[in-house]
């Protein structure tokens, strides 16, 4: 189970992403920016950037850059300390819901051999 102490504090994500793994499930927490439409003072709509905490999961053994997008799943949370707790809860839920997927990942050497064949 991933716990709060297993990830970085909120200020860390302002500059860098953090990746880790849990029993075959790789994950990354990073800052993402969404554009929100808000009503201006004079009634006109304005777009405003809003920071979010993005959680991404994918199966081992490879890193996020070389793993195909269709093997990744993403979710966004508020960019707050509470958002970190929500992301951790989501990560643990995803691990439990897809436990068989994570338990049947290939070790990196076997995965590389499969790519070559």
C-alpha cells in the first residue's frame, strides 16, 4: 500500500515529477496545468490556468516515456496537500482493482528479449 510518506511534499511538484512503483505498478505524480473558463467581473468569459496534480499509472518494467499511452491511465486532483492524499487513495484503488495486471508484469530483461524477437 502506498502511503503519504512514500511520496514527496507538495512544493516538490511545483518543479519536478516524482515516479515510483508498487508491486508491479509504476506511477508518477506531477504538476499539470488545466485551463478553466471563468466569468469575469463584467460578465465576459475568461480562461485561467489552474494547477492540478496528475497521477499516472502503467505496468512495469519500463519508464513513462517508452511505455505506450494505451497502457497508461491518468487522473487529476487539486494541487493541494489534500489532492496528494486523494491521489494516493486513487493509486491504491487502481492497484487493488487491477491487481492481476500488476502481478503479471515481465522483468525488464525478459521484456527486452520479447522486444527483440
